[in-house]
């Protein structure tokens, strides 16, 4: 069965922000994709800018993922369903959706175990060679277009992707009622991880960073305490968490933070920094600390939607800058120009 024809209200071409080379982003005209069997066409109304987008823009690669051909960036999209492909059954035109950016093969061992984030054949937005969502329209498998309820907006729908990272981190750390949690790094991921930990029942959530404005925002969003590690060494606080959610990716921070984790605690490495980090092995062994990594997420969108819709997690407070698609390059360089940047957002088609 072939892709469906586009309805008359959908244009045949669209604008897309295309990374052609490091620090070379062009707004190009491209053909609007037609939704195939089991797919929906979504008008993209908001895309969050992630650190990985910035890294690809600056360097053209992240580790072994190398941009070898022009690629559309962006993997945090929200928007509205505007057309249905053949054999779709879960959506209707006009629904607001949050797009889960990775579509797995559904056949491999990890997919069959429910850990589809570890699928070796996943097609993930803005990961070479797969185009992302910094464009006006995308066609996506309907199972990965999650309907979001009122009063959520396209902007909050877009930020369900980073929230899913926080949900997955808390699950990996088995955060629950009464947990004492340390979150290192108050960037967007650290801020949603801290909120998620509180929503999961943690009674103490301590957030660290070097930026006062981010620590202030962490307190406003529910952190029970914050530590400016420029002025206070983490070991000097005396806080011994049950769970560490390490969101900075800074090797020295990882080492120091793991040393604070209490007996039988858990350390979840979320932030992406260097390829290797020092591990305080004697502390890990003597205290029987579990150390685990995270890679994206799996089966998190229903929980993320519920947390955002209920107000237990606030997402719109993270947005510090908004740009039209023509200024996507400004969004990618916002943090380099303005130290108060938390989450830039691009609006390809204003909602």
C-alpha cells in the first residue's frame, strides 16, 4: 500500500533547517512527506533545542555518529496531526501530539523485551543519517505520536521528550516514596529529573550546579535544597543520597558525587560528557552501590504526559528563548551568547 495523497490544505513544499556542515545551517525548501501506512502527518509547531543538536551543529559529530550528508536537526517536537496515512486507527486530524523521536524495529531481542531504547536498528530523529524535526511537517509512525490533553500546548508537548529522560532516570534509580535524591547539574535534564524525582515520591531532592540562576529555578520547581559547588564542596554538605541522578556529564563531578552516595545506594549516569570517567571503586564496592547508565527511554510518554498534565512537573518555565524557523541558527547558539539560557525553542509553524 502506498502513501496517501496530501489533503488540499497541506502545501506540497515546506521549509527545513538543514545542517550542511559544522556551523553551516541553511533554511531549505523540501517536499512535504506523504504519510505511509500506519503513519500520520504532523505540522510541527514547536521543537526544543537539545545539547546534542548544538554539538552536531558545532562539530558535525557525536562520538561515532558523524554527519556525512546534509541533515535536519531537532528531536523534541510537538505539533498537530493534519493528515492520516492508510491503515491508521489511533488518531484524528486536529489532535495535538508529542512525537517520540525514535522508532525501533520491533523485531529484535531488546524490542521484544520492552527495552526498545536499546534496539540496534532504531531510527532516531537527528541522529545521522536520519532527518529530525526542525521543519514544518514530519510523517511519523502513529504509535509514536502521543496525543496530549488540554491544557498542554505544542510547546509543552515538545518538552515531553526531555521529561521522558527524567522519567527514565528515576525509574532506573528506582526512586520512590521517601527517597533521598541528589541531582548534579541543573540544566534542562537536571531540572526535569529533579521534578520527576519529587513526583515519584522523593522527600529530599538536592540539586547542584555552578550557575545561580539555574539553582534558583531548581528551587522554584521544587528542589528541597540546592548547592552552588563553586562555593561549597559537595562532600562538605553531609548529604548522603539514596539515589544519584548525575546530569552534568562532567567527569570530576561524577567521581565526587558517587562518593556521597549512601550504603546500597544507586548512581544513575544521565549526562553525556567524556568517554571515560573516574570511578571511586572502593566506595562503590564497600557500599555496594549500583552504577548504571541510561540511553534515551522506553515506554515513558504516558507517564510524562500525566505528570505534565497534572501539574506535578512544570515544563514551560524551562523555556527561555523562542525563535522562528528562519532563526534556528540563533537557537543553536543561544547558550553561547546568553549565559541565562536554559531551553531555546524553535517554532517552525506557529500554533
